[in-house]
C-alpha cells in the first residue's frame, strides 16, 4: 500500500485499510521505520508515512519482478492477499508447544513500581531474543498500565473487572490470544495491586492443570521503599488502616523474592536497614534492591526469573474475611477525560497540574493515596506515544514516567486513582479538579467515569 501511494499515508489511513487497530498498525510502522524502509514526516498535527528514498531505489532495481527480495526475506506479490480474520484463542485450543512457555508473575502493593519493573524485564528478554507477551490486571477498566506498556511496543493483553485469582479462566484466555498473535516464549503477568494469595490461587493451579504448557518462575513482590520503611516502623509517615496493611503484609509473606524498588531514593544506610527489616520479618524470601528506571541491581533478579522455578510448598494461611474487608476500604476510580485546546499546550505541565490538584484535595480529605496514575494520549499520535505521571504517596511530588517530545492540541487523559477513601468522595475530587483547571485555552471534559469498592475475592481455584 505504501509503495503504491506516491504521497504516503497517515497511520489512521493504514489502520483503516488493513482493518487493524491503530496500536497494531503503529507497531508495524515503528519496525519498518527502524529498518529504514519507511520515513515519517510531520505535517501539522499529523505524521505522514511513506517509503524511504533509499528503499524506493531498491524496489526500482527489481522492477518487473513479482517478488521483492530484502536479503533476509522475500515478499511474493504474485497472488492477491486475503484478509484472514483471527479468532480469539483459548488455552484448551492451543496447539501443543515444542517447549513450555515461561510464566513470570510480578506483584506488589499499589504504587510499588510494578509496571516499570515489568517493562524492564520485558525489554531485557526481548533484547535477548525472546518473544514476550504481557498481561495486565485491574478491578476496573481503561488501565494506564496497559496504555504505557503498549506505547513501548510490547504485545499486551488486559484482564479487567477482577483479580487473576477470581478470573483464572480469563488469564488463560489472555495467554491464548497472545499466543495466537505473538507466540510468546515468556508471559509476564502483573496482578492487581491489592491482590494476595496468588501462589495458591494462580501459580499452583497453573502448574497442576497446565504444567505441560508452562514453567513457573518464583513469585516476585515489589515494595516502595519509603512506604515500606513507614509500615515497618523505620520512620514516621502516614499509612493505611490495619486491614489494608493485612493485605500488604500477606503479599510479602508469600513472596519468593522481595524487591526493594526505587533504590535510588535511599542512601546506603537506609537501604541496608530496610533490607534487614524485611529479611527479619519475612525470612522465606530473598531480598534484592533494584531501580528499574535507572537499570540498577537488575542482573541478579533477571537470573532468578530466567533460571529458577517456583518451589512447591504449603500455601500461606489467609483470613478471607479480613482480606475482603481490607479491599473494601479502598476506593477505586477510573476515568477518561477529553482534552480540547485553543492553542498547543505542554502535556507535562497539564498532567502535573492535574495531579497536584488531586493530591491537594486528597490531603485535605485525609484520604491516603495508594496510587494515582495518568496517561495523556495526543489525538493522531504516531506509534502510540503517551505521557505518563504517577503519585504513590500523599507526601511526595507527582513524578513523570514518560514525556512527549512536542506540545499537543487535543487528546485524552486516562486516570486511575486508588486511595483509602469513599469512591463517591474520590469522584467529587476528580470533578472539582477538572473544573478548577479548565480554561478558555484548555477544556477538560469528563468522558467516562467508574468508581467502586472491590468486592469479596472468590478464587476460581485454591490449591493449598
């Protein structure tokens, strides 16, 4: 199509004609651009894709042929292409694998840095020549994590409306869809940040029922270092109520590996003190310290994930009444917000302003934030670029995780807010914040909002 188009095509044109999602089309275009096959030129708010001059010369040198030989592979145009629609796969219908796929689960409480760590592991495996599929999970829909991981080019499936433990069959279906699309050798799963008892309800059943299809890596659980220091009594700071902390501690109790994330926030003495406290309270787990963003301390963790298997033992004891009550104390809110501007604006400034506005209201209400995260996607973005911001505690500044290179005109914000507070109060805070920040130059309009408290966990399986 691009060869036949003298003026090139926009990403939307390509996606429409090929009946692909914009995300999938952008992944292909990014690969073609890196290979020098296509060029991308900006035209106002749009980016136009066309065959590069060097590749045009290569095509002309083979004029008259029904095939295009790239050296590494050969495209045969002698037969018309047929549009074959792919059906959703389920695990039982998958063809037997020549060798079992690797299943890696990376857990941790809300705001611990799981998604950044997942991206670091995925990049390491891809750079090592492995095919990787990611599975994100949340109680609600419209996940920031999914948008961020897809923006980095990873094949990602999303399971919403419940934890892996309660949607075990959906987890398997997601793996099946990824297998049909990308045939991953490694699946990386990121569970809900308020979920625990994952060994008994997810990895043990996976080994028992589908042991011929998967090998299971040790369970990794991340902790935000400042939150962990406060919870373990190493320093003063606001925290959650005891039933919410019950979930936090149970996550660490079942961990095979505890990862002190964001180690760059700690000095050597504070890191050593936290490591010793975690080893003392959770002696079953190995404790490592990493900074996924800065690439520090990752090698030892990668080696565990790639080379070791989870050890079978007796699952931890857990009181599901206390677990359910702890989850019910957390308010969950997901929203999509339309951004319309009269003039171009800086997306970083917009996200920071909105995050600070919400943080101020959370502080005044005494609602301890577990995690506030937002993405901003410009309209007509090429290759799925997004800006990302995170807030993981009430007493720290919001932090940009990804930024856009250029100002934007219009776009969409996806907002995920988790805090210990009433969901209806969180909704009021969001609505008031949007009103406070809207102006003649920038209108913020709520397009969709859902808010709730998680229901009682009811696992599909539990292998003690």
